[in-house]
C-alpha cells in the first residue's frame, strides 16, 4: 500500500511542480535517499529535480549543508533546529524552490526515552522568486520496523511538499 501511495504522491508532486516551473530537492538522513528515489521513479523527474543530499553523518550535515555544530551538540541530529537548517542548506545549494529535510531514528536501535525509535523531524523550506525562505517543521512518532518508519517518513515528506506547492497559484 505505501509503495503505491508514495508513487502516486510523487507523480502528483511532479505534476504540480511542473505546472509552476518549480524545482524540488531533499536533504535526507534516516530515509537514506528514499525521497529522491521516489521522485526519480517518475518519468520526467529531471524537469523538476536536480539532486539531493544524503546526510547520514553529522559531519555531512555540518560540512555540506551548513548545520551549526553547536546545534548538533545541543539538540542532536534529530531535532527541529537541525531539520530546519538541513532544509535551508539544501534549498540554497540546489537552487530549488522547495526542499524537504528529514532526520530521525528509524531503529531498531538508537532510541532513548526522550527520542524513541520512530521519532522523525521533517522540515520543508520554500521560496519563490525574491520571497524570503519560509520554513515549516513537524515532529512525527512513527511505529513499526525500520522500513515502515522510513516509508511513513517518505509519505509525510511528500504530503508536506504537495501541500506547500498547492498553496501557490499556477
């Protein structure tokens, strides 16, 4: 079910992006490139997607995406400030209109009482023309095994991107 849902969301997203001549990108940690894979599974994705960054390690979040090392230490990789900075970093790097960033604990290990397995922060950053960058972020607590947490993350990331694109007139 989720594979079909992901494919349909990617197809809808591509159509909406193309109508607006927008480009999309992603900064992925816990999904390891699954968002980019979903987007590029759609024929014609090169019309709205140039690339993304898989920033699994904190040194990549910091060195490539520009996430503040103090925020990584203070809040951890799975946090709102880090997800927001990942989204802004990849948005600027890829010269896109819309970016999504995900950072979470897919499991089966790595969870804590404060951040249990299934905790995922998703941030969406978008800008059109000379508009200032707008950022939305939300924390999710998904259930299931590693693959299920990753799939649910991709679904919510895609739903958020689709919502943002549809808020902008064609």
